[in-house]
C-alpha cells in the first residue's frame, strides 16, 4: 500500500485590532501563522481547530515540499484518519508567543527594532483562546465543529468550552489536567532555571547578541522528555543497554538512554527558542480555571454547552488518568454532556501522538456522530 | 519531655595497604572519616554498620558541639530508637569519593599537590564495600551484627550480603533496587549534564581555580529532590500555593514549590562537591549485581547466608515497592532467610528518613530478635 504524501504550505494573517492580555499589557499587529487541511464546506460547519502543546506548532499534518518528516499529528489528521480531512476542514495555528512564525519573543519589536526577547508579555491560555477566536472570525467560522488538543492543547480546548461556549459544538481534551500539580510546576521550574542560568541567556537578549542558550534549553528538554515517556516505555525501549558492551568508567554517554536524551536535547535546542520555552512553562503553571471560583471546577465549567470528550492514557504520569477524571467529575457535577476514554497505551504522556486503534476509533466516532 | 542532645565527634583512619578498584586503578593512603555511637561490647558482636546514600555522610546521628541540626538519620539512631545505641555500637563512615573528609575528588593528590578533581577514579558499590571491610578490620569487628542502608545505602547492604557473606549476621536493604531503571539513569544523566556544562566546572578542576559550579549542582539537586518526594507529599506540602496572593507574570519564584526547590538547591550547592555528585550518580548507574550472572539476580545472591530485611515505602516512585519486591523474589528463589516490609508512608523516597511507627517497630524487632 503506497501512501500519497499531502504537501502543505503555511498561511499567515495579521489579526485586526488589539488584544488585551490577562497580564494587563496589550498586543497589536498580531501575526498568526497557521495551516489548514481539507476543505471548508459551504455553511462553514465542518471546521476543526487543533491547539498545539508546549513544543508544537502550526505544522500538524502533511509534508512540506522536500521534507521527509510530516507534521507532529500526522498520525491522526488526514484522509480517512481519526480527524478525517475528507470530511473536516482542519485549522492549526502557531500560538502567540511561539517561535515558528507567529508573534512571539523572537519577533522584531517595531518600537525598538530589536527582538522582543524578555519584553514579550507572559500570556495565558485565555489569551491564546481569545486570539484563536479572532482567527475564527477572520476565517469566517462562526462555530467550530470541534476544538481539539492534547496536553497544553487540551487545556486550550477546555478553556474554549467555557470562554466561548456557543462557538464550538464539541471539545476534545486529551492527556491534560485542569491545573498543574506541585510536581508538574517543580519540573517546569527546573527547566526554567536551566535556561535562565545559561550564560548565553543574557537576560533573554541572546538573539540580539547572536547567541543561543543551547545548554540550558537542552537540559530543559531532557527533563521534559523524561516526563513524556513512561518508565515502562523507557524500560522496553532502552532498558540498561550499553552503547558498547562494557562499562567505561567515564562520563561519556554509556547507556543508550543517555545518548537518546542528549540527542533529543541537542536537536531541540537548535530548533526552539528559549524565551518561548520559558513562556510555555509559565502558561502551563498559570492555568487553573477553578481558581476564580474558590477552587470549584464544576462552577468554572458552568457555562459549557458543547459535547465533551476527555481522553487519558494509562501510563501517562505527567497528566495521569486521575487528573483527567478530575475534569470528567467536574463536568458531571455541572451536568454536562461528557464522555471519557481511558486508553491502555505504553507510551506515557506521548501516547496522545500515537494512532492507537482504540484511541483513533473513539476520537473518530465522537467527531462524526 | 526534654531530650538530651548527644554530642558526637568524627574519627579518622588511614587504611593499610592498597585498594584495587573495579575500574582497574588503585587507591592508596585511603583516609576514611567515620562516627560511632554506643559502645562496642567485649566480644565485638553488637556492631552495626550504616551505609550512607548519595548526599549522605558519616554524620548519621547526634549533634556536633554548638550545632542545632543532628545527623541525617538521628530519627532512627540513638538511645531507645529503632537502631538502639543502648544495645548496639553503630558505625557510619563517609564513603570514598565523598566530600566530607574521606578520600575523594576534593582531597589533595600527593603526586600533583593539587586536588584530585576529575582524576579521581570512578568507584563502585563493590569498591565501597571492600573499603568498609578494611574499616571493620581496623575496628576489630569480625562480624557485623547488621549492615543497614537506605537508597544507595541499601545497595551497599545488599552487596555486603554476597561479597562478605560471613562477615555480617543481618542485612537491611531499605528503599533500594537491585539496579537502576532507564528512567533512574535518565534523571542522573540530566544531573550530570547540568554539572558538566556549568561554565565553572572547568573540566572538573574548579577547586584548583577557586570556583564552584554552583548553578549546575543546584539544578542537579533540584531534579533529584523532585524524585525524592512523592507527588502526594508535594501536593499536601505546597499544592499550588503562591508566595504572594496574585500571579506576577514574571520569572521570579511565584509558587511555594519554586522557592522551596531553589532554596534546597542553593543550600546543597554550597555544601557539596560537584565531582562527588557526578561520582555518586555513576555508582548508582553501575550497580547491577545480576549483570555478572546473565541477569539472574537469584544466582548473584547465591552466596548470601545472613538474615535479610527488605523495606519499601508505598509512595516511593524513585525506587518503588515493585523494585524492592524484585530483590525479595530473587532472595526467595535463592532460598534465603528474607523478610519484607512495605510501609504505608506519604513521604516518597525520603520516607526512609522518617521515624514512622510501623517502620521503627519492624526495623527494631529485626535487629533485636
């Protein structure tokens, strides 16, 4: 069976007007880069918004001309896939604060002629969802058929469901949580300290000086990566396998897992922006819809009218099934139309990227029924 | 009830002869610093050896003159405590490679007149146990009543049981594993990369230059600390509590857990040696007694004749109860005299430091019966 590679190209828009952020600051001339897959139908009722996670971007599916690797969620988005582009018009923007073309810390600040860097405001999931709503207006989509996201993307899908309840029919919240735990925040803090203390960070103004806090970013990614994989997945993938057959009594990478983490960290640190990474961790830490309702999540979700599907994975210890069930329990308490899928998968938090059969079937039937 | 503070002072010895290490190198003039609590009886049959873990040292119990904080295991060692110094003579050395007085990377290399630094050989649990056996000879202890350790200390107690089976009556292996998992190694590798890439590390020769790779060591400790606490313990201790009552939209410490980790990291990085930290992580990674027996742990433990007690804690995710049960299963398969205690404790891996009632009772009765 030969697969036809869909070639895609990104689009770009500058949103009208200002965006007043939760931090009190204002952004203007908001450039969003985004991709679309499939065709919008006549009454614009088949549009699906994909929200990306910490290290994601707008390139969710298909291939760029000449590239061998497809978008990050190509396993799920495409013709006859879980998110079927024969039926749906799929939109995925790079969020504000990102480093893949949308307005962010590595953009040029018109007022200074230099990179925003550390002057870029700290944004929130709410700010993102508001900017995505502006994008909907621009695209002529009054109501999304669905808003879908995994991890930090799932937090955006949840936010959509109560911030703009009438602007979506369905929400899918995958491998997410309604707020970070102290342990989650602790891992983010380690990542931040690694970046902030890299001598090349230069208070965030490294781009203006032509350097990159590569070591800090690499460490941050290595820590993150450990939390994305399950202990079980690591064991079956790497075990205690040595690169050579003997111990070397030195500090070069000896175990396969060491080489793997170093490699992943290196690649990432050459393709991602440190200020964006810092921002993303803060956006995660700050997300807590119940905080405005004295910790009552059900009250925070009172405005929801869409159908919701919450999905978790058994070996995910970053946002465990328990955390997903907190969302489900609150939605049930608030008498909402919620379904819950707990998928048996060995891939840890990263499971949301794999086209496991049960997961694909559950997602497809929720979107199509 | 007023508690009498036992004032203790460390002792020091230079071991006779050479120590041939597993890496092929040789150490001479091995200085070991150690403490003792209680009195050795006439036939030297009441001696207990305490093996310390990654960041531990010889100061396990009692108080130094003028100090407010006791030794790291004072909760368990003392008159009428789990390890009762009214009955037992307790010995705790600082291991070779340490940074609290025993021969290690921060000692002066007589051949060069400079600090050993990165020239200090990478040692193993076996090397440690051999050096501890020399200490036994020096102290006139032919057979330990018990060898006890938690975490990396438990690995030493296990090693004692098959390396010198007739030199101990009992072994207590607490919150340990018979080998690290890929995830354990991964966390160690992050810690190592943090230290190795600190610009003040200077290839390990920072002491000769009068600097300290403080940031790297701080990060390493922060990562480690997360794995010592349970998610549950962090939640009940810190939750999502903010230092101030509002979000500040900046990168200063905002959540209590951030301040706590930074503080712990700062204190540690001022009191510990980076080369020692690197060594300790390698010693952990390398420990795998079954590797010489085609992965068969029962065979590796065939020589054991002592009674053994294995203890684990329910919320420990660094070395979970499952890992302890692997040791117990192998000991049962090898037909050894083993008891197992799984303690319900909320403190994660750090539980071995707390005098939980069930834990104290189990340990005391194993030692005294």
